[in-house]
């Protein structure tokens, strides 16, 4: 069953590189902008969101658009939404070929409650649930960047408890999500060695890496100075690429390819490949606004104005204009996992 869903996802990914898809297979969805962190790199925690999509509205959206194979849930802190399990369940019930759901956490919400929700999601029979534990440094650096004393220790606790859960659920996967900014550039190796004291079996494959980004439509952080030195960031990424061990499986292979391209993006600031925004994928915020990607402030519509279906919006003039810009190589340069994975997955040559 899982293999079948994985094959369907792979086929869609390959097809998306050969032709335009009639509908997307990947959804990146910010389910809420509420956040209990105080990050130096992001202003989402300062937002007091109003009128976010209700569970009923999300259920309607999931029913009207029942073709997602890959859902990347994001926030804010997604686990601050008490109905997160119902949200995942709604997509699972409607998108019959749903293969993977990914969710990040800052580890600041009550762990008993978060772990219970994760277990409930795993029990739905979802083939793959991937949890990203955000971690930007050793104890001192992480707590400084995240603005919450004790956050590092909570990340370690979350990691250990996910390890315990993994013994009972083979469909659970988890990694640390490390975001490089000017606050932690050049510090990866030190951080890795420090964390190894707390987690002796830690490996480089346990890390997913992003470069801190500026975006007004998402992070709301264009007033912040977070960017580091290109060369220093590129060296951190190369350090990880050189030390990752080979793992068989599509996701680890794509992750390695993603990191290699991230290294080139760090060095040049140029987009390594054209994205698949509004073809294979889309970003939807917690108010129902639809964008080509998490980093591109180019709204094409709102699901509340389209009876919760993407249908007509998907082919409106704004959407066509975005596709034209992507084709012409005029989209804003960014290389985030939210967008990169589907680009890489559909391009076998890029994985070699
Ligand atoms: S980076 Fe994540 S945890 Fe930090 S403020 Fe932004 S949404 Fe919250």
C-alpha cells in the first residue's frame, strides 16, 4: 500500500518535469501563525492572527482538492493548533494517495500533548510522518537565537521521546531542522560536537539544513538583518554534505541532492533550478491565500472566494503570469526545502 502511494508520488514528480500537471501533488500549508517562540530571525511570533481558516473550512478544502500526495504543514508552531490531528485526518481521508506529511516543531508546546497528537496521526496509517525538531545551535546559541531559555533542553527531550515512539511506529521519521543565519554561521561543527554529548548516536544524516530567508509574505522579517556571509554558510553546508553517509531510499537521496544545490545557492545567491510553483506545488497560508511558494509574495487568490476549490484559481490570469515568469527564469531566487524537494524529485538527472 505504502509502496503504491510512493510510486504514485514518484510518477507525478517525474511527470511534472516533462509536462505541465493539471493539478498539484504537493501542498505547503501554514495552518496557523500563532507561535510561542521569540526568534531573532523571524517575526511570525509577533503576529496576532485573526480569522484563520477553521477546521470546517480546511475540511472543505481537503474535500474539494483531494489529490495531494505530499503535505508540508508549517506555522507558526503547528502544534499550537489543538485540531492538528483532525486537519491531517481530513487530508488523509480525502487524498487517497497521500504518502507523506511533514511537520516542524519548536519543542515549546507541552510535550505530552504533542507526542499524543503525533501518535494519533501515526495511528491513522499515514505511510510516512516526518517531524522536524527545530534546532539552531548548542544550548547557548539555540536559546539565544530562539529567545526562550531552556529551549535547547526541550529539543533534546523531544528528540529522545520521538526515538522512543519510533520503536513502535515504523512510519515515524524525525530530523533536526538547522537554519543558518548570521547568528550561527560557521558554528555547525562545534554545535554537532556539543550535541553529541547529549545524543551519542547523532549523525550528520540527522540534520536538515536551511538558510535563513527574508520574506514579508511569510516570515514578516524584512526589517531584520539575519543574513550571514556566503562563504561561511557554504562551508557549513559543505561540512555536512561531505560527512553524510549514503542511505538507500528516495528521501535521503533527494536530501543529499538538495544540500548540494543549497551549497551552490549559498555561494552564488542564484536559484539552482527552476521551481515547480503553481504546477507541482503551492503554498497556502492560514487565511486561505494561495501563493506559488512560501517565499514568493505573489498571491493568486483565496480559497474562501472560490468555494474552497483551487479549480478556477489555478488557471486564472495571475497564475498563468506566475508560470510564465518561472518559465522565463524571472522568479525571485530562493532555495528552500518547501520548494526544492519537488523540483529535485521530478528531475532524476539532478539527483546524480
Ligand atoms: S522561526 Fe518558527 S519558531 Fe521561530 S518565530 Fe518563526 S515560526 Fe516561530
